C-alpha cells in the first residue's frame, strides 16, 4: 500500500546527476531533472547533443558513469513493463522475414516471459492497436513493403502493445510523411490526456509549441526542462544551438582526440 | 553393392550411418545457419570451423600422449571434439576482445582469428605428421571431412544434437527472433540479450564442431549458410524459413552421400584401375551450393529469372504506351507508318513490330491496308490517360516540388508508366483537377479513365 502511494505521488521520471561517457569522452554531463506524469515531453537539441543517448541511458540500455534514474518512483528494473521504448526505425533490418502483426506482437513478449506464446487475445490486441494507427489493413503484409511513415506507425503500435505508463520514442517524426505525422501526434495527445507520459526526441523546432506541453532542451548538459512556454525561449535555444557553443565544441573535439591518443 | 536403391541408403548397415548421420548433421547446421544468416554474421561459421582445427590436432596429440591407439575411435573422437570446442570458444573470446577492447572492426577481427588459428593448426599438423603418423591420418579426416567411416554411434550423437538444436530454437523462438531483429528493444523489455546472443554462439559452435566430421573444417561454413540463403528466397516467414532450411539441409546431406556412392560405383564399373573416389563432404557442400544457386535464379518471387521477366515485360508495356502516345499526339485519327513511329522510339523496328502486334491483339490499334497504324476508340482513351498522367505529374513537380517547368518532362516520361489509379485520384484531388500543364497544354479530363477501365474489363 505504501508503495502504491509512493508511485501515485511520484514523478513520471526523475533523473539525478546523470553522466554518460562513451569510452572516456563524456556525452552527457551531470543531468538532473524531473518530469511530472501526464506530460507530452519534447526532447530537443542539436545533432550530437546526446538526445538518443539520454533515452538509452535512462532505459539502462547503456550503463551511465554515474547518476540515479527513477520511473514512477522506482528504479527501471522494477517497472520495466510499465516503460515502453520506440527505437529509431533505422536501427532494425526491415528485410527481416516477419509480418506487420508479428512485429507488433513483440510488444507483449516482455509480459509473457520465456517459453510462453502469445494468445489469440494478444493477436487480437495487436490488430486493434494497428487499427488505432490506421494500419490494420497491413497486418498480414511483410514489413519490407512499408514506407517510412508506416514503419514508424507499426513501431508505435508495438509500444502500445506493452500497455505501459511511460513511453520513450526516439525520433518518431524523422523521415516520415505528413499524414503519418498527423496520425501519430493526435494519438500521442490522446494518450497524454489519458494520463500517460510520453517522451519524444524531436528535431523540428517549428512544431515544438504545437506538439508538446513540456520541453527538455539538451546539449550535452541540461539547458532547460519545464513547461514549453517557460523553457522554449530564444535564450535557451541560443544556448543549445548558438554560436557561443562553437568554442566549447572545438575544445571538446580536441579533448576527445587527445583521450583517444589521436593527437599529441 | 550392385543393386543399390534409395531405400538401401537407410537400411544397409554400411551406408545408413553416413547417410542418416550426414542428414542429421546438415539439419542442425541449417537451423543454426538461419540464425547467423539473419544476424548478418555469416562469416562466424567460417571462423569457428577454422578455429576448431588446432583444437582437433591438439586433442589428437593429447590422445597420443595418453597412448590411445588409432583403432579406439570413440575415445579419439572425444579428444578431438573437446579440443575443437575449446579452441572455438577461445576464438570467439578473442573476437570479442578484439572488437570490444581494441576497437578492431568486426570483419578484421574475424579475418585475424580465422587465419591465425588455422595457421597455428597447420603448423602443429606438420609436426604431428612425423611424431604420430597414424594419428595424423585421423586428423586429416577433420580437415576435409570423412563421412564414409561413420558408424551407428554417430547417428545417435547427431540425432541427439539435431533434436537439441531444434528444441532450443523452438522453445526460445520468440526470444531469438526478438534478439536478432531488434536487440535494443529486446533489452528495453528486460530480455537478457547477452545471454541469447551467447546461446546463438554456443549453438553455432556445437553445429560446427559436429559438422566438421562430415564435411571438414574448410567447407563447414557453406553448410550453415547455403540452406538458409536458399530458404530465404522462398519465404517471408521466419518459422517457414527454419523449416525450409532444415529440409534443404537434409536433402543436401542425403543427395551428397547418395551421389558420392553412386558416382564412385559408376566410375569403378567403367575403369576399375582409376580408383576414382568422390568424397562425401565436398559432394554435400556442392549439392547445397547448387540448391542455393537454383533458388537464387528460379525462386518464384525473388529469383533472378522472374525479376528479369518482370523487367522485360515492364519495358514492353512502356514501349506500347509510348507508341499509343505518339499515335495520339500526331493526330488521333491520322494513320502512321512503322518508320514514322520508329522515329520517336529508342528501340529496333522489329521490336516495335512485336509491340504493335500486341497492341492490335488488345484492339488498341488497327492497321489499314497501306500498312499504317491508327488508334481504335479504346486505344484513344488509353493514350489520353497516359498523356493525362504525364501532364498531371508535371504540374505536381512544378507546383509542389518547385522544379523548373523546363526540367519536368524527363521525370514525367517515367512516371506516366508508374502511376496507379489510386495515385492518379490522389494527384487529381491534391492539384484540384488542373486543366493545363506547365507548358500550357490541355490535360485530358479524368472521365476518360472510367471509359478506358470499363473497356478493359
């Protein structure tokens, strides 16, 4: 009971002094932030800012150098089934011999555990989630027949299959058609209204204000985290994208090369 | 052995062990092969089998120290297999180390381990040749494989192994599929991806170790990959792919043994002195590779042949549509001679004649007594549709993609043959059913589409 209460009052995600290194070069520096439940969160920052790395680190896919991460007041290992991840669609081989529905059903593998097969109900659920994304007609198709937008849609259908509370999506709007983008953002907003928390790595600064109600601006260190109207300001954007960053970038590259022993 | 038929391969006390043994070994290898093929690590089999070679020799050497004679085959085989297992794992570990610690790229690490281990193996082998001459003969069987001397014990060993492999794959089907397809996601679900990657490597190592007794170190990797590649040509379903690969593998195993026995017999009958002996292992690999080649060429959906046919038929359709367009543009009712038409096409007159003959059979074109061609009513509406698609596409490029009006023709020449009815409808809606193209030519109305489609049906 105490645990339930703890979960009920907790932030959807709280990160405390998180640092991530690749080899010896730092990628994320000392990030601390909290995000309340029921928010649609845009993770924004220039290329190489560590947005995808942040996602992988908080999911425990790569091990951070230091720091503490909690979802709904619990460490990730305890609440894995409540966290759904949508990787970049380029990270898989779309020639793999499975159908759309078989890909979506993977979403319940975590819940099923080893040695158990999805039931008829699970297959039906997969079909329903495909329908939510306008992809039911493609259920029996091979995944290699899909366009970029359709690939993204079925990836999202797979994450819905997990029936999670927190969703982490890595660039779901990259390289997809306008129609798919509309379908997806409307669905995400609906999910937010149902109390889910959704994190989205996002590139297009123009649509940030329309899409998200919470923003997390990042460039290796945290620049801002809070409601969009407070955080998504020129000052912060200049910090993340601006020219005054070039010097830092150059010094950083030097340090990277020195650490790797490329220059003396 | 004169009246050997197919069944005697499964009943004859001498033949049945190599036959069934090879088939079971191939079954195991092809199932595992599907995993590594989809994992895009086809070379791993090659590396592991070569890495096993020094182990085989060291094992044999050790057997020599324990003064095990060449006649005690079971013990000898055990020493060789354990040696092979150890050096294979050592090779795997070295690859892992090179990639993770020294940041060597995967292909370089694989090459390095393959050649180093095989080199060490050959060096020791040349030493063994003189110190343990009788054992060396045994060692050689692992280099090129020797199925003919297998006994019933092998059937049980390979049978058990094939069963174990199949059961493991079936039991962990879900997890293996997810690990290979999307490791990041699998990890996020809490799946122990490293454990399953490890399992795959153990399965491969087992299949390779057992397989080198049949086909040898040098050829083993073909047995992993060839059935998987062949199976991939026929199916888009993972489970079916496992099944087909298993079938292809077993078939290669059988046909390899069969052909080596039958052909050796055949050669013996015709020239008894030559002592020509077809080795089983290479025959199995040849059969598997040949099956693979056939599949690549003739598979019903992905095969080279069917794709060639589709390409030729598409080109034929394009020329036909271009001819209709030419006839339409030069005056829909004005007959044109063959040489008139040929001026607009980049194909020979003979080919054009064939295309025109086809169009006449479709009743799109008719020929008058002077040998000139003119459009029929249905041909006319077909031509109008092509022109419409061409001009619609031009409008789309200019208005939506900001391409200069002078540069749109080429792309439209291509797309007029590609656009489907659905895309046409979408374009029409998007562009608000335009009446003129960017060059101020009229666009034939959409109505003609229904006329032509109802004509066609």
